[in-house]
């Protein structure tokens, strides 16, 4: 009994010794942010931030994308695969129990064995148990490694969802922009056409020369060409949006989207962000879980240096007659154990450890890189929001100046101090400046969308 107790204590001590290196969350120098309270940081943790745009069409599109997008469904399938692999590794910690039954009848050759009296029955029912003793934590660590991979893939799934949400929102804003640009250009094109007709009538009456007529016609053709280009861009945006929400090829050709006629009101963005906000960013979470998994795999690789110990047990019944199959004399059993230890592997085990350690370094570099990219995206989006806000203000001032230039040029043309080309040039610049203003306003909202995406919020 004392020997058995010593053996049990020894096994427990060995099991308590982990071959996995101690894990420490990488410490990365982060920017210091002053005057930032937890409450202010918490403003960015609300789910469904896109609801703040108060656009029902946008909300419907994002809901469709979350339900039908192919990339999201692929990410979900990978999570399900990882969950199944985790279940397999968990089951390895428990015994493998099997059962088998045999029923047969045979006749031996009498020339081979003269004692053979006739046909023989062969009946048996046997249960077998095999169990690998996980002394070195190989099976346990493999299970934990697969669990970390599962968590990583779940976070990656959320990263995909986050990307699709921002892409749908951004594409929707671009669709509103292109529609507004089309409408503006079509309205001005009608004006240019009326001017062309008016100049043609004046030419017939000898009021203007052919040059002014051709200049008016060229301006009208320029507007038509611009409309064709905008319509082509609109078709491309619609097809891209169709793919994002998971439309079929049939729906791709038949679906038209409803949008608001104007841009949603830009959101209020706090210029100061706490680094704690990044704790919810799914790609950072995914990278850290992969780092943990790689760290655990070092322990799995080290366990190969130690012997594999397995226990087996067999119990069953065997008889020639069915009537006495389950009687005591028909019982059979066997209990045993096995030990396997590689003696010479010519560097395979040490090589496996080096591979695991290199994979951990790769995962560490990837984690640090992901954090760096996260802060870069936040910095870039905040800077872009500030820049585009200033650009919109300047563009509006520019449009006011061009409007006055057009008015003055028209008056001066009437009195003959400038030619008609000056008027056409002012009209073209005013049109392009208004188109650019629509573009800048869409960029402002798109940068805000990228800002929320960079924070990793929305779930």
C-alpha cells in the first residue's frame, strides 16, 4: 500500500509540473492620452454604432450583409471547424472504450485433426478500454492550444463582420454621393442644352458667330460625357453592394437599392481616445489568442522527450455455445500497460521544439504588428476627419467665390468686355467644385466609418 501511495504522489507531482513556458502579455509602448476619462472612452463601446446615422436603408443593408455575406459565413464555418477540433482534443483526455462481438461456425479438416467431431461454434463478446496517462500534459496542453485557436477564430469572425459592416456603410455613402453627383450634373446639363439651343437661334439671326455655338455645344457634350462616367461608377457601386449583402447572380442584375437622398448627419467624434478602447478590437484579440496557442504548443513539443504510458483492459465472454456465453467459466479478461520512449530520433524532437519556438516568435511579431496597425488606423482616421472637415469649409467658400465669378463674367459678357469662353470656363469650374464638395462630404462620413472600424466596436 505504501508503494502505491508513493506512486500516486509521484504522478500528481509530475502532472503539476507544466512544460509550457509562462505566458506574459507583451508590453508595448502606447501613447499617453491626457484628460481622458473611462466614461468618455466608453462612448465608443456601444454596439451598432451605424444606427446613429438614423438611416433605415443603411440598417437594412447591414442586417442583410450580416445574415448572407459569403465572407462572414465562411468565417462562421471555420469557427465551427475549430470547435469540432477542440472537442476532439478534449476527448483525448478520456479513455477509449470499444466493444466487439463475434459469431461464427466452422468445420475443421478431419484429415488434419482426427479428433474433429463436427462443426464448431465460435461466440464471443469483448469490451476493451485503453487510456493514455497524460503525465507530461501533452494532451491537456493540446486541448488548451486548440481552445486558444478557437477563441482566435471567433475573434477573426468578428473582425470579418466588422469589415463587412464598414464596407457596406462606406459603399452606401458612396452610392448616395454618386447619385447626388448624377442629379447635379443632369440638372446642369439641361441648362447647358438650353444655352446651346439659344445660341443656335442667335446664330441663325446673325447675333452671334459660329464659335459661340460650338463652345456651347462642347460644354453640353462635356456634361453628357460626365454623366455617362458617373452612371458607370454608379453601376459598379451597386454591383459591389450586391456582393457585400450576399445577393445571388440573378439578384445582382435585377436589384436596385433605395437610399436616402442626402447624406446622414456626420457623427460626433471625440478627439481623445484611451488605449483601453483597443481591448475590444477583435483582430488584436485574435492575435493574442494565437500567441497563447503558440506558447502552449512549445509544451506539447517538449512532452515528446518523455515516455508515453498507456493502460489497456479487456473483459468479455467466449464460448462455443450461446447458452453458456455469459456464464462465469466463459469469462475472459486481460489488464496491461505499455511504455513507449524514443531513444534516438536524430534531432526530430529538438527540431519540433525549435519550430514551436519560432512559431511563437512569429505570433509575437504578428501581435505587435497588429497593435501598431490599430493605432495607425485610429491616428490616420482622426487626422483625415480633421483635414476633410477643413477642406469642406474651404470648398464651400470656393464655391461662393466661383458663383460670384460666374455672375460677374456673365454681366461682363453682356456688355462685351469678356468673350463667351470666360463664361463657359466659370460655369465648368463651378460644376466641378460642386461635384468635389459632394465627394468631400462623403469622404468625411467614410473616415468616420473607418474610425469606428479602427476602434473595433460594434459587437
